[in-house]
């Protein structure tokens, strides 16, 4: 199962599925409280490019540097699409 997050452009996270909980090591409630800046390295240049692509096309793909609970940062394939 893929990790799924329901998010807003401002970085708010409204929902995280069980796979996201397992991936990040946080509960859904914790992920939602943390928001984007709590689970993604906001200084990562890949993130900037992905957010720009998302704004222009409504979707993006990339490998941002993710932040996992009590573990070193890691990269993970990522895809986002908005309907």
C-alpha cells in the first residue's frame, strides 16, 4: 500500500493513511499536527521544484527529503495529483 496524504498548498495535512503512519513513524493525528514542515525537509531544493510543478500543473513527482520520527532523514519516491 502507498502512503497517502490529503494536503493543502499551504502545507496543512488533513489526512494520512496507515501506510503513511508506518512510513513516517507517527500517528495520523501527529502527522496532521506536524504539517509539511514536520515531515519534509523544507530546505530541500527538490521540494521547491516539486511545489512549483504542483502549482503550475496540479500534480508533481519527485524525491523530497522526508523526516521520519526518531530516524535519520531519507528520500522516497513521491507523486501528488489533484483533481
